[in-house]
């Protein structure tokens, strides 16, 4: 399975608090991306610990003989993984109490390699997209804007103008409120790429531009990712910029 990860500090931040990784186990692939919260001390550390814990938990505990359509047990496993992440963060701040306000987003895609079934898990406002000739945003940003809209308090246009529109309502951290959203992409979607992004990229690159670059057959996977990072920089991204692209081998 081909994949590419690109991360850039950007032109504004003094530290890159994004982290991304990928792990392989038998017939499964786990892609992960975290965006440490820049407004909180220790965002990079929180992202790093979250990625490391999730990757190790996957490699050590995921039942690789689990059937791809066993949704209940796959969701149960991921919830247990989140509990393990929380324990890791709690243990860390016992000896490093000044990190207690740290936080991070997490978006993850668990892929069954044989048929392209994809389980997507999301906390915060990093995103996972799928591409099968067209680009689809699978996750929904867990921010105040979408909370106002989903609760029928404001229209989307009104909510966009709210001063706290981009404020997260869910994230991972020792003292944070966390709610994990789950999504299932069936094999008949014929997904070619799974794309994970931090908001430093997707807030500055419109969907048609992402789609156009992904459709360019002259570019290999690394060139596609690099072009998207450069596009965000040219559009004056104010954040760290990260993208992970996983290419599925459809038969």
C-alpha cells in the first residue's frame, strides 16, 4: 500500500504541533493525524503522545483476524484505544502538571486492505476525506459553528459570523471534553485515496483545488501532497500544514 505524509511548520507558527503516522498489521492499515492545540501549552506533546499510544495499541492489541464487517467490535476496540490514550495523558501530567491544559485533535482511518472497507474516527476539526474520482469530506468539524447549526440555533451563514465559530467543542486531552464521531465507508465506494488533513491545509485549500490535484495523473503521491501543502502556503495559511494520503489498491 502506498502512502505519503507531508507536514510543514507554515509561515506563522514557531513550532509544528501537527503529528501524523501510519501502521500496518496483517490485512489492516491505520492512518492517523493529530493537530496539537496551538492555544494551549503542550499541544505538540499531546499530539505526539496520542499518535504514539494509538499506534502501539493498534500493533499490540488489534485482533488482526477481526472480520471487516464486525462494526460493533471494531468500534469497541477504538473506544478502548481512546481510553488508553486518556490513561497515557493522565499519567504524563502526574509528573508534568504544567501540561494539564494540553489538547489535540485526532482523525484516523482504519482500512481493511483486501476490499477497501474504511472505518473513520474523528475528534476535533482535523479531517478525513475519501476520493474515488470525486472528493468527499467524511468527517464534520467538531466546532461551535457546527454545534450552532446542528442544534438549529443559527443558520450556517449566521454561525460563520460568530466570534467563537472555530472554537473546538471536543478534543483529546487530560482536562478536555471528548466526543468521538465514527463513520463507515463500504467497499462498494471504490475509494482510491484516503486523505487526512489538519486545518492549516483544508481551511486554505478549497475542495475543487484538492480534487484537481488528486486527479492529476502526471503527479505521483508525494508530488500531490507537496503541491497541496504549497497551495496552502500560497493562500497564506496561518497554521501548521499537514496531509497524509493513503492509496488503496483496488482490484
